[in-house]
C-alpha cells in the first residue's frame, strides 16, 4: 500500500520508542488499531447504505427496463464482410 520495507518499519518503530516511550507504545498501537477498525466498519456501513439506496432508486425508476428499451431502439446491424481481393491497385509515386 505505502511500499514500506522492513528497514523503514524498523526506523519508524525506533523513533516511536524514543518519542513515545516503551511503556506507552503498546497502548498507542492498540488505540490506533481500534480507531482503524472503527473507521473501516463505518466506511463499510456507509458503502452498503449507498449501494442499497442506489438499488432502490434503480428499481423505482425501472432503469433496467429503460436500458433494454434504449438498447433495442439503438441496435444497428452492420455487415462488415470485406472482400480483400477487391482492393484497388496502389502505384508508387513516380517522381
């Protein structure tokens, strides 16, 4: 995600121990973990609410039926069979 290697993690841990102290570091890490978990839970709940709401709007409007009608109305059949033997002769420029 952040492309952090082992050496960078060790430097961050050493700085954390120096700045925060070895006694408070586990408590801080636990708090950060809880906060991250709560953030993910809230984000997933919000995402699910948005998906549910959009599905309800799609059903109310009947967008699936509308998409089928537009697709049927704009469908164009094109015949792309080309005969490669009927190509015109191309002559090089004579200067």
